[in-house]
């Protein structure tokens, strides 16, 4: 298995957290796929993807 970004252990539960820098939709979709793989590998039902966008011209939606 490849490296995992973060596994959080909190009150007896585990959560996978995938950290990504925004580099476009295709890159984001690969991150979602990686998160899904983490969930399968660690037998988890819930995970999160935290994205960072350093583009100062981006508009919030």
C-alpha cells in the first residue's frame, strides 16, 4: 500500500484524511480515488479530503 496522508484516531474511531493541493479536476479526482483506496485498505466507512488552493484569483462559490 502507498503512503497514507493522515489517519485520525478519536474516541475509538478512525478516520482517513487525504490532503491535496488544488491542481485541477483530474488531480482532485485521483485524490478521491486514493481516499477510497485508503478506506478500503483500513476497513473504514468515513474519510475526508482536505484541499488547499493557493490561487489568489479564485472566486468562492
